[in-house]
C-alpha cells in the first residue's frame, strides 16, 4: 500500500467525519463550514453557508472565521481527501473539534444539497487587486463583494471626482454618476476626474470616459440630469449606497429623504474654503443610533452662512481629501468592516491641519427619519375636490 494511502487510513481513524446532509444542522448549532478548494474549483459552486478559504492559506486565515479553539469547524474539499489532511493540520494547530465532510462537494451535490455558483475573479483581476486581496479584511470574498456592489454618486464635481476614481480603482462593479453640468475651465483645479479636452462637454460623459479608461471592467452609467423629486426614488432605490457630492442643500435634503425612505446608506461630505465635513447616515438600515442629514441640519442655513464655492472659493485639495474619505467610508460599508462615521461628523481644518470628531445624535423630532413612510410622500398632494 502506498505511503499516502497508509497515511490517509490513519487519519480517518483520528479525524471525525460528517455526512454532507448533517452539515446544515451542525451549522445551525454554531459550526463554521469552510470550503478549502481552489478558486477554479469554486467556479462550480459552493454550499450557501460556506466560507471560502483556500487550503494553502487555511492555517494563516482560520482565526478570522474561527477565533476560538472551541469553534466546531467543518471542512469541505472536492472528494473528502484534502479536507482530511486539512482537518489534521487544524487539530495540530490547537482546534479541538474539526471534522472532514465525507465525499466533499461531489457527494454534497449527489445528496441534492443547496449550493450557489460563486462569481470568481479572473487572473487579470487577481493581479490588479492583489494588494487588496492580501488584506484579510478584503480578501477574495470582499473583492467579489465590491465587484457586485452598485454605488450611486450624486455629482461628479470636487467631491465626486476622487470618490468615483477611487471606487472604480478599488473594483466597485457598478457606478452610476448623476450630474447635469458641463465641464468648465474653473472646475479643473479641484474636479480631477475631468481634463482640458473635456471643457464644455457634459461632466457625466467626461467622468464616464475617465472611469472606463481607469477600470474597463467597471459598469459605469451616466445620467445627465439634475436629480429632483420626480426621479430621485427610481434612481436611489436602484443602488446599494449613495455618495452625495452635491453642492446645495435642496439636493442634499432630497437625496437624504430618499435614502431614509429606501434604507440606503448615505455618505455625505461638504467643503467650504479650507474646511471640510464628512459623515455617514444609516437610518432604518438596522443602525438605531444613526441620525440622518436632516437631524444634523434641520434647516438650511442662510446664504450668508453657507455661501457657495462660486462666491467664496475653495482650495482644490479640500474636496480631494473629503471625497477620498467618502470613498473610504463607502468601501467600509460595502465590506462591512471597521467603524463607519455613523453618528459622527469628521471636521477637517485644512489650515490648522486639525481633524475634529463631533458626535451627532438622531433628532427625535426629525421630520424625516422619525416619521412613517406616509410622511415622506410628496407634500404637495391635495385632497381631490368631489
Ligand atoms: Zn433625521
């Protein structure tokens, strides 16, 4: 008998094995199911509840999904052999209850158990995102999550330019940009997605062209229109998350109200001369402590307190910083990692170089996030005259 067969035979006497049809009950009781097959094999599908950790990285990454040595771990490979070897490795590492699934994914399918086909990154994408894939907070699953994400950007000006560029570069699969302006020469000191050749062209065309040249696999939709009460619901509800790069209060309120209504995370930022602010609003997204934009600013300040960039100027770097933070917050939310700026307003003073964090509480009297959906319907509806 070959050495390998002898070894496997001895492992089968030491390692507990489990039938595929018993896995669901074990997972319901807290077990962690890990699919250790290679990326190419995963293209055939993987159990719905499985986490994919390639065999080569198993010992290195296991603690990200099983932080306790008492966690019950179920390992799946193609036919139940590699999972046996992997189980032995995890037992040596110190885990106390590791089981190999008999017959692997082949037997899983024979038993008619549910699985999903997992979209995969191709070789080019793996090379492109290798620095992100190296981080356990992103990894293959996170990168795929970014690829499947749909992000709406309101405005491709000073804030939207860096936000859109970094999101496309990071691998967010679908980006929609909404803007009805044309590129002007005076935009170029801060709206870095545009260039001289695009002056007088629609901003969305300029931005879409730049984003597609940066990442040809990104699906970029360009809506050359002003977002208003007639189109906001249809647009906002079609995306996972909204990045607000608008420069006026009426648009911010409109977008905020739609995000509250459709439970979409809203990543907000604004700039003024050398100052910037950024925050994240998640009302009705399972985050009870999240305010909305109206909680922060119930009323628009007068034009003397909030003049526009066109009136008072803005240093081009400031929207670059704030839009980049918006991209960071967006990626954190999409990947469900870190602590998004929920209930916090990050204020950047460009001149002093100081960053200040202010707490923002939900307003119990907020006209938007504390009322029923009925209150969010257009206020202009009048009773019909009989
Ligand atoms: Zn509110």
